[in-house]
C-alpha cells in the first residue's frame, strides 16, 4: 500500500461556532499560498471538549483555534501551556505535536499589539498611562501585552469590580483599579484607550462611556469589530484621537497558528481584511 502524505487539517472549536470569521481567513491564506490544507469550524459542547479534542490529531488535525466558551477550560486539558497563556488564564491556539502532546498558547496579546503597531506606527505606549475598559478574557490578554510594551500605568475599570481586582492581583502594581462609573474621569492624560468590553457590538448594549474628557492625543482601539467602526471609535475620532479598529487584532492573532500548522507566515494586509469582511 502506498503511504500518501496527509493533507494537514486545522479548525476553530467553540460553541456556537457558525459566526466565526476564522475559517474565511485561514482558507483565504491557504488559497493565496497554494497550500494543500483545510480549516473548518467544529461545534463542540463543553461536556465533550476533552474527549473530542483528543480525537482530532488522530483524524489528521495539526492544531486548532479555540474560542468561546472553551478558552479557559482548555488549559486543564492541554499537556503544555505557554507562560503567557497561563498568566492570561486562557488559550486560543493549540498545536498538536508529533509526540502526541497538546501545546496551548495565547496569541491575542501579540495580535493586539501587532494591530496597533501596523495601523498606528507613531504610537508610543511607554510615554503615558493606558485606560482599559473591561476585565474579561480579552482584557487579560490586552493588559499582559501592554505591560510587555512598557506602559507605565494601566487604569482598569470594569462593571464587575471583582474581575478587575483579580487582574490587579495577577498582573501587579502597574494596574490601578477604578470603579466603572469613574471611567470617564480617567481619560484626560491617557495615551492609550482600549475598549475590551462587548459594549457597542452588534446585538449588544450600546457603548455608553462619556468621552468628553478624552485626550485628543490618545490612541483609541476597540476590540469589537462588528461593526468595524464602532460608536466608541466614531466619537473618539470626532474628539481628535487616533483610532484603530479591532479587525486587525483578529487577523494578527491568527497568523502564528497558521504558520505553525501550515509552514508559511501569512501576510496581514488589506487583501486578508477584505477576505474576512466578505465572509
Ligand atoms: P468576556 O470575558 O465575556 O468579557 C466581556 C466584558 O464586557 C466584561 O468586562 C464585561 O463586564 C463587559 N460588559 C458586558 N456587558 C456590559 C455592560 N452592559 N456594561 C458594562 N460592561 C459590560 O468577553 P471577552 O472574551 O473578554 O471579549 C470582549 C469583547 O472583545 C467581545 O466583544 C469580543 O468579541 C472582543 N474580542 C475581540 C478580539 C479581536 O480579535 N478583535 C479578540 C477577543 C475578543 P463584566 O465583567 O461586568 O460582565
């Protein structure tokens, strides 16, 4: 019998998963680089996660992305967890190693920074405080990344204070926790302002944090990318701030996984953006 080389498979696992833009992106890159491979969405309910995950390598999968609601639970199942994924408390990229071990990493933080570096090259994060709105899973990745690029102070405000306090405990003294209602008062000398809440996302509550005290020299970024231009970004731009949308983070966080699974570092550019927006 001839031993045919296996076509590499990758996936995004979550529940629900139909909304995911990741298949459009990875399949665009596969086509663009002429790589024989496939990337598919797989709906896995939490109770089946551990069992089904272990079967994927046997079926020819080389890795997968992980999304809601599995990003935290996956850390208990993976055999090797990177330091940054452990610190963030969640993983979004898995590599199924040849030795059978599942390697879990979190690329949200590096994707977040790469997006800002690409779209706001003059941004100098170390030159002043950052304000982070929200303290969910994405906020943890954002906070880790901001500390890594030298932000001197991170003002963190979240509706549920306990989640912000937990970030302070895990990430240390650079984090200053404020009450959610105080968010408008943290903005006047902030160099960087990031919305990591789901406010303003299509189908969710509107973004309602007053921006009248926003530093016009700030760089504002919304992690929400549906719609692409959120109310937060529209208002920030009206007040003179620079703005970057959240789609670039989605593209950049995907690139390291694609490279590990399929052997080519993909380009994050306008064509990749268009491929995702068209999906
Ligand atoms: P999460 O863990 O569920 O956190 C949601 C955050 O939104 C929490 O801070 C939550 O506050 C806050 N929030 C929700 N409703 C609110 C309301 N009515 N008023 C005030 N705060 C409210 O979700 P996540 O994973 O961190 O994701 C957050 C957002 O980032 C989502 O929109 C997601 O799509 C986006 N995201 C984008 C990317 C990208 O690549 N661009 C990557 C990851 C995530 P409480 O703690 O009080 O509930």
